[in-house]
């Protein structure tokens, strides 16, 4: 799995919406969007899995503190299709993250780390980032 995009020193405050537009590869197994203070401290780990580590058509949410992942939260709603272009919107609400999927479905994940600003964003895996915006 390759790292597609990494941004740091972002200073994104609560109320910010991150828009990620990407092209999912035809042979995709998984992709990830991480947001936090750095690669070892991630408040939101968003990981759609087509077929990866025993999961099939599942979205994994998690957080990472000092390089260690917490307990995974799994969602079975999976609107992603291989070989398509998708848009994912992530709103940082301070105490939580609201992720709006390509079909309009919304998922909420708590800010377990209690960070007050997002400094780091990374997109990995089987999706090529075509556009990134902060609103």
C-alpha cells in the first residue's frame, strides 16, 4: 500500500470540512484517510475495505495514540465501487467527526483523542487523490 498524499501544519479548527475527491483503482483492496496531529497520533482513521485483512465491503473507524490503535468501530454501509471517482466529506466538529459518504449517508465517529485542531492529513492505499479542499 502506497502513501498517496500527506499534509502537515494544517491548523484546522472545529467546523472545518475536508473534501477529498479520489479515483478508486479497479483492483482496490483498501484505502485510508487519517487526520490528527501526526502519523502516530490520529484522531480519525477512516478505512474502507473492499477485501482486506479478512474484511469485505466494510468501513473501519479507529484512532491511534502514541502509535497504538484503539478499538475498531465497523460499519457495514459501503457505497464505494472499484474503478470510480468518489467524494468524501469529513467535518471536524471538535468532539466528533462526521463523514459524509458518496451516496449521502453520514457516519459519526467520536474524537477519542480530544485534540482541538487537526495538523496532519494523510491518504493511503488504492485511491489516487484528484482534489483536496478545506472549507
